[in-house]
C-alpha cells in the first residue's frame, strides 16, 4: 500500500484533518498540501518517520472530526455534518457561498 493511501485511510478512520496530521507527525502543518502539490518529496527517513507515527497512533480518534468535503465539478459541494456545525458556522458558510456566487459565477454554475 502506498504511503499516501495509508495516510488517507488514517485520516478517514481517525477524523483528523490533514493540517493536524502534518503538525502531529512531522511538525509541519502544510506537509500534506505541499506533498499533493508536488512541492516536496518524501525520502526514506521521512517515510519511516511517518509510518512509525501512523503505527503508534493507529487507534487515534479525533473528538471533533473535520467536516467532509466532496469533490464536484464546481469545487463548491461541501457535505456538512450538522452535528459539527453550530448555527453561526452555517450562516457564515451560506454567506461565503453567496459571495462566491457573486464574484465567481463561472465556478458556481449548476
């Protein structure tokens, strides 16, 4: 199994965010973003560090897991878990979506 697949499986299972994972495992909250953009490569030593961290934390469950983002053609479909969002966050999300529709209508076409 590839390292990326192992990390993705861990994130899905634990509910940990990619940023929190990077910070906890390597002290770099931007690690997974940099990796996905091809800005960094993972050598043998870092790969071993990550796998050891994953193994030591395999049963970890985050108390407040991140919300799930579903890919879409517009890039704006977000699956919200109502249990994790309070009323203010839902209002802020709606306001953000309205602003995106106003300023980037091409990204919001149905």
